[in-house]
């Protein structure tokens, strides 16, 4: 079954006012410029350890860990 036939079958179940709204929406879509949608780029797989060396710890101080006790 084509998409047009599927839309038609669903439109048969609509009350008159809803069918008119559906028709108005279809006519609205027909007036829109046709835009081609590009395929999204494939998601690059993350590599463990790729951020090594990008974070510099200025102090080696465990007092800041006390702020995170509720989360550990």
C-alpha cells in the first residue's frame, strides 16, 4: 500500500471538520519548497583514553573530594 493510499484510508475515518483540516495541511505542504534532507553523518565511535593529557590538575589536594561525598 502506498503512502497516498494509507493517508486516504485514514482520512475516511475522520469527521468532516478534521478531514478539512487534513486537506488544508496537505495543501500547505504542497506549497512548501522541496528540501532534500541530507543523511546524518555516522556517529564516530568513542575511543577510551582519547582525552589523556588534555586535563591538567593544578593541585593534588583531597579536600575537594569532601564536596562530592554525597555522590560517591
